[in-house]
């Protein structure tokens, strides 16, 4: 077990800087690798979504192109989308209309620059960090960039000059702003525990405590996950699209490849959020039951293993995204707002206070930041989860968006109904 | 008229969103791993259709390959959609036969009256549903086309055997 002070000193000693050539080549290789894997992954995600939705609904899903699993379906879809006629409606604001799909997609991809995807590799040229840009601001950068994604949607809605598209864009703005706050607040306990915003050091902290943050900070994870669903516009929060109400929401006027940029950016956002969840709460590339942390490098084999672990965790969350989409119906708009402002935000704020107090108490007792520390936090969290999901969650989270009607109000409403049905016999219930 | 809204007292004591969500997720997961899927792989495998299925028509023939139709004119008379065009003719022996027999399958409502009314058991509705054509004209079936059809024909409802067993 490593004490808190030891971790702190370990990180104040930076690795010796790499020679420029090694740095340049390794960065280019990492960029190309991340970009390729990410784009192919996003393409395959569309297939995964179709397959999983089919299985959940008792169907088989695409199986005509590329074998029984339909592995070439994304390629077929891509070819179809590129060959399609692209319409540019006369009433749109052309520059904005063209810009919006790019704006939706680029932030989702940028966020990957700071997510560490593997353990640092002790190569023969020096220690190479497995992250494209090892920014000291870490996830602050991620948060800032992912919230830019809303511009793509809002501009698409506005430039379309179409009331449905505009409504979709407006909804997405309101949704993003509401859930951004809860998301930011849910990450403060992570900072309290890690004492640093660099994602690699958050992974370190989880590895050295032998308990991942999902156990240390369960409620934070829950809030972050819900907010991530809202941020990516996935069901049950897909109000900006809302097929049944808004045709297709912000991308009503789009066609061909510009249209498919929006679904692609949705999947890209999904992958980014999943990677963030895996990193912040499930130990990132940390291989379970090992002592590996950021202070030392690893061999090539361990590097591959850690990358595999990271991908497995990310894929699991992507699966959860898809799974929930095909389970839950869409929220009503007022329910969405009341969940964000009246439930998640107060809960996150209260949780910050609780976690801060617990950390203060545990540090005061002199408990080392290790397994016991994690266990103590876990104990506190079990109690909190029980309170949240078994005592607080009694129709207060979602069901009556504006509070419950009192018995007097109900009696009055019933009386009105009865009186009306007497007046006009046809309209009675 | 104002809307009559039914106001119900919600049983808040038992309501839980998180647990209901988890229950729903368990349900969908169970369906996902269930190997039984309902998809019919259409062009390769086809669903069996009812013996009383009424699809596009077929004219049955005698042993010599001639249409059984005697141009009695009952089917155009009974047809509620007025989709059968029949011009009767007569040969030297005085046998009646159809000079023109056309069915507009777009107009047809597939009631099967023509089959029921036919005294010679000549015209039938078929147990058949794959009817793609390159033009709308292709759906006006003439006598030649009706005779050339080979699909099985509908078994009409029999009062002696109402359940079709």
C-alpha cells in the first residue's frame, strides 16, 4: 500500500523528457492508431446497436452482408450514404447548415486526446505514455470539449429554418445545460479523492486504493452515468430527436452523408462517455488484482493487456448505453427538467458534502489511502445507495413531475369531471 | 368542450424508478440472450399460408388444356368490384367459351365470390402473394395469363366442415 504522501511525491518527479524524434513519432503513431480504432469502432457500433436491438426484440438483425453477423453492414451503409443524393433545401442558412454536422462530430473525437488507453510503456526509447496528449488539465478539457458538442445540434436546428428542427435544437440546449451542471458536480468527489484532474493520476489513485471509484463514489457514478446519457442525447433522453413529436428533431432537413454525420457523432459521443466512465470510475486501463500504477512503466505484453482491459470496460459501457436505449421509453420534457434540477443536482451537491466529510474524518483518524480507506468509503456508499434507491426513490424521482396532488385537489377535480359529464351525456367517461 | 381528465391517486409507496428500470433491463437482457427468434428469413423460408387464402386468380383447365370457363357471365355479375371483363363467344358445336376474359387485379377486392359462383369450377382465387410487376398494365390478367398460373388455389369455406379440418 502506498500512502497519500508517497503518491504525491512520486508524481512531483516527472519522467525524463523523451528525445524529440521519439516524442514526435510516438505521438503520430498514437494519433493514427486512436483515430483508426475509434472510427472503425464507431462504424461497428452502428452494427452493434442494430444487432442488440434486434436480439432484444426477438429478431435476428442484419445478416445479409458479411456473414451471419452482418459484419460488412457498416460498409454497405456508408456506401449507401455517400451515393445518396444530397439535398440542400432553399430556405436554410447555407454556411451554418454545412458547418453543423462537423461541429457535432469534432468535439466527440477531440475528447479522446486526453483519455489514457493503456499503461505507460517502457520501450527501448524511453517511457511512452499511452495517451495522445498528456494534458495537465485532464478531464477539465474533456468536459469543456464535450459540452461544445451541443453547438452542432443547436446550429443544425437553427440553420434548418424549420420549426421542428428549431425545437429539437432548443430542447438539446436546455437539456445539455441542465445535465452539464449535475455532471460537473458529480465529478467533484472524484477530484476530492484523487487530488488531481489528470486522468492518469485518477487511474493511479484507483489502482493504489485497490478499489475502483465505482465503489468509493457509487452515487457519483450513478449521477455521472445519467448525465452522460442526457449529454449524448441517447434514450431515455433523446428529446432533441423525439421521432414521435418532432419528426427527426434537429436533423429533419439533412440528407445523405450530412445526415449520417449526426448519428455518427452520437455514437462517437457514446464511445467517449463510455471511455470516461471506465476511466473515472472503473479504473481505466488498470488491470484488476495487480499492483500496476502510473509510477512505473510496463512491458509490451502488459501494455497490450492493459489496452485490452480498457477496451473491454469501454465496450461494456457502450453495451449498457444500447441496452438501456432498448429498455426505457423517452422522458416527458418536464420530467427531464425535474430530474436534472430537482433530483440530480441537489443529490450531487449533498454527495460532495458527504464525501468531503468522510474524507476529512478518515484522514483525521490517520487511515492510509489504501484498501481499508476504500472499504470504509464503500461502506458509507452502501448506506447512501440504500437511502437513495429504497427510501428517497418513492415516486419522487420521476413519476409526478410537479409533485403530487393533495386529496382535496383530487376530490375537486373529480367533482368538476362529474359535473361536466352530467351536463353533456356524450362526453362522460 | 373541455377535456375530461381522469385524476388518479398515485400509489407512491410502491413506486420506484430505479428498481423498475433494473427490472426492465433484466427483462430485455433475458430476451436478448434467448436463442428463440421470431424472424422468418423471407426469400429462403416462407410462412405457411391458410388453405383459404384468397390471392390473385387462376383459371383451371380441362384435360385438353382448354380453360374450363363456359362464359356464363355469373362472375362479372357477382363481382362487387366490377373487375372482371368477359366477352362470350360460341364455336360451331354451340359450345360457349370466353373470347375475352380479363381480371383487373388492382380493382379486385379478393372476396372470392367469382370462385363461389362459378358453376364449372373454372375461375379460382389462389393461395399466392408474390405479385411484383414492372408496370401497372401487368396487373390486368388476361385469359392466357390466368390459365398459365400454377399456384395452388383457395379451398372455399365448406358448411359441412366449418373449421376447415
